[in-house]
């Protein structure tokens, strides 16, 4: 009898063990994620669970109604940065903006046509430049519209925001890990009521939506950065809220610093809320200089090229188009993400079709 | 050896069985939900999984950033309606608007103070009147601000929208089940560009946010209704989008009918998307008359009472307040959700405190 009991127990334990193995297989996906250094930030918790997409080097939560991400999160490491400087495995000239998301139903996706001629650039949340090391696929994934792109002011995108991205990336020279959560914000204007009898200010939310899919143009962008050395020593946290407009190059980064709680209230998200009391982590700019480098790093040329692409699309006649294109070529402007030449080719074809119709 | 194998197998099966029991306990909650007739709509799938809250008679998905629900879903049945007419178990005069949500962190909650003096009423998404039968607790739960309430135009709330709610409820006289998903919408204005050179219209999103917590005021409200008789026969679906403003009483409900796909694109939600091809379900107004009853059901008095409450709060002196209150009393206005008398009592106390300070 005793033997039987032993065998029974062994069997039971095996059964429970089998059940655990099944559970384990289920959870393998999440443990794979934990081993991905770019997704290291998830140990501090995901800000929300709405429409998550897991890419090679970032995680995004997509706002289906607005056709943009609510937030995008990824991590950099000192190790990554050193590899990246010497042996980048990908280049952004081989990437193209694409609307195809893994899981997002077509009717909730932004398209290149929405951005086309809108006056707004396609701003990366996880910067392409932070994903040079890994694979071309990983970089390509940062160009997926609804997942990682928001309509961003041209000058802001090419200048001040890019300097903030340089700054963030360079933090990985000083700290072992840099965790970044970044995304769009919608902040209302405060207005005095027109009603003289009324003491209460009225706040109004005002922003543009672009294209047929009505992609929402954020009023601001936020970037929250958590840095740490091994074993969670020497941590620092900084949150910055930048208006989605040209920013004077002399403005200090600290001018835009806000508390993490401020960003949380605005976004309805909880950031870095697991395992640490983030309100007890020192301010990033007390741990390191928050001085932005490269004031003049971004040339006026990039802005001008994008402006040319816009003008190309507005040409009403072949003559106008050809004249403008001569000007572009005389300036020896290279293509930016193939935008400029493809805009030219497209307009050329359109005007050609119109001409044919007139000739008929 | 054979005996051992038998015992081993029995043990293994028991272990697997135990594991299943644990799973079963885990899933009990969801099967409880399925048995709740008010939550019957979930058999057609939940529109999203963001910040869900399960109440006795409705399910809500809360938009933490906007401090309002994204959608609220519930079901009515013919059976429910007949019980309700004869033996209501609760009354709205015993309910009070409350900010306390089960799970919503305080920083993401709307409060009564946000609505106070905002000029916007607190509009139910799952109407209190649809939850008379059940318990007082169930009705009280429809008064939870972030979960079921949005800022709604006073006249819209008290007139046209209420007539749509009557209409929806009465559908349960004709059909066995009525599934309702309702919520706020944010729709941009189309504007012609000011730039004469520009052929592309610019769309702008404009709406108010109220109170310290910046509760977002929707531009429109939507209500999608799926009706069915037993065994999914005789189904019908109707979606209506109503501007959040006074609506002329002569407007037909069909004037506001839109496709389900239209609401889905606006909200980023998929509605009634499981088990049926909802695009093949006939239009509700082809199955039943969509004529709204009770054109004059809502008196001007309700609107006037709420306006009185607003004026009470703005009184600058005791004399003003007393004069106004005499007017209120002369009209024999009863309280609406205790709003009017509590506003009076509060303002009385405030002016009294001010008077004491002046006397010091």
C-alpha cells in the first residue's frame, strides 16, 4: 500500500510538473522579452495595456482612434552604444515609412497619404538613430506609422527634439542603462472666459487633425528618461514636455522639465511604477549635466529639402515643376527617405495625366 | 510493475485534474459575468480592453487621461423591463454622484468639483433609468463619475438624449434582448485653409476641458444598439451620433443614424465584433419604427432648475442669494439629485464665512 502511495504521489507531482511546463511555455514569450536588452524598461512595468505591439527593439501602445502611439518604450545600454558607434548594422536610407502594423486593423492605421502635404513631418518616437545596432529590420520597424510616428513640427523634429534625442542616447556613455518612454501629449490652452460675470477660466483643447484618416497632431511631446547603473544604484529620472512647435535653440532642457506625476496626470499612464518608488529617485539633471549639445548640428538644409518636397506637390503646371526641380538639383540636395524624388516623380505623373486629358 | 504504472498514471491524471480545477477557479469570474443578464452584450465581444471596470449592471472602459469612459456597455431584456415597470427596486433620488471608482487611481478621477459651475451637466452613459430593477447599489453605480458620466450639454441631456434613452429602453418591449454600447466622441471641425494657395482643408479639433482635473467635454455622443430575439433571430443594429448641444425637438432619430463602421473609425473600437457579421445585420430602423416618443416629455422646468443651481453658486451677497432663493421657492421646484438645495446650502455657508471675516 505504501508503495502505491509513493507511486501515486510521484504521478501527482509529475502531473503538476507537466502543468507547470505548459505554463512555462505560455510565459516563454514574456521571458524572451525580458532578455531583450532594448525592452529592459519593462522590468519597471508597462505604462498601460492598451493595444500593445512588441517590436524587436521597442514596445508601443497604439491609440486606434488617434492613429498614433500613446507611448513608446525602449532601453539603451552602455554596451549597445559602444557597439553601435563602431559597427552600425543598418541605415535609415534603407528604411521607408510604412503604414502596415502587425496587428492594427486597416481602418485604424495612419498612411503616408495622411502626412503628405499636411505641413507636418513624420516624427519618430523611438528614434531611428537609437536602433542602428541590431538589424535593418529593427530599424525599419521604427518607421511604422501608427506604431512609432506622430505628426511633428518640421523645425522641432529636425532641431530641438533631435538634440534631446542625442542627449538621451549619450546618457548611455555615463550610465549602464537608459530607459526611455516617449509619446504625444494633448494639453489645453487656458483662456479667460468671455463672460464678464464669470470668474472661472475656460480651458480649450485645440489641435489639428490631418489626412483622410484624421491623424491627431499632438500639442506637445513628452520624454521620460530613467537612468541606472548596475544593481539599481545611481539612478536618476527626468521628464521633459516640449511644445510641438519650433523651439528657440537657446532654451535650456531644464526649462522643459516637469515632474513624472505631471506627465502621468496628462497621459493617464503610470510610468516606471513597478519595483521602485520613482518619486524617490533623484532628478536626472542633478546626476548629470542636462546641457544639450549640437546647437547648430541640424542644418537649415534638412528643413529646406522638406519644404521643397511640399512645393513640388503644389506645382500646377509642368513648367512650374521643371523650374522648381532645376533649383532643387542646383542645390545638390540628396533625398531624405526618398521623399523629395518620389514627390517629384508622383507630381510629374499627375501633371502628365492632366495634360493628356486636356489634349484629348 | 504494471500496478506501479497504473498508480503513476492515476496520480498524473489527478495532478492534471487539480491544475484544471485551479484554472476553473480563475475563470469563474468571467463565467459569472456571462450569467449576468445586464452584461449579456459581452458575448459579442468587448470593444476594447483598456482600463475595464465591471459593475453590477454595466461594464465600462475608462479613459484615464480624459477622466471619462471611452465606452459603456450593458444589456436589457424583455423580462427585465416588465419586472422594472411593476417593482422598481431603486430610485435615483437616493443616488449621489461620486468620484470614487473601484480601481481608478485618484489622480485620474473626475470629481463633482470639476463639473461644479462648469456649465455642463453630468450625463449618464448607462442611464440610471435602465437600472431601476436590481438593487439600489446597482443604480448608485451608474452615478460614478469617471466610469459612467461625461460632461453633457444641459438641454441635450434633459431633452433629446433622454428621448433616445426612452426609445432604447422601449425596444425591450419588442425584442427579447437589447444590447447597448454608448459613449463620447471627439469629432473635428472641417475648416477651409486660410492659405489661398492651399487646396487642402484643415480640420481642427476643438473642445472644452473643465475643472481642475481637466475633464474632457466630448463634441458628440454615440449610441449603438443591437436588438435580437431568442436564438439570434430577427436581429437589428443602429448607431446614432448626436452633437453635444441642444437638438431641435423636431429632428428625426434617423437624421443622426450612421454606420457602425463610422463609429468604429471615430472611436478606434470594434463593436459587437464576435460571433456575428454585424455588417450583415439589418438596420434597426428597418426592423422597428425609430420614431422618438415624448417630444414634450421633458419640461423646460428641469433645465430651469439646473440653471437656478448655477445662479445660486454665483451669488456674491447674502441679499442676492436670498432673493434668488425666494424665486426658486415660489416656483415650487423640487430638488434634482439634491443638486439645487445642496448648492444653496453650500453657497449660504460660504457667504456666511466671508461675512464673518469681514466682521472681524
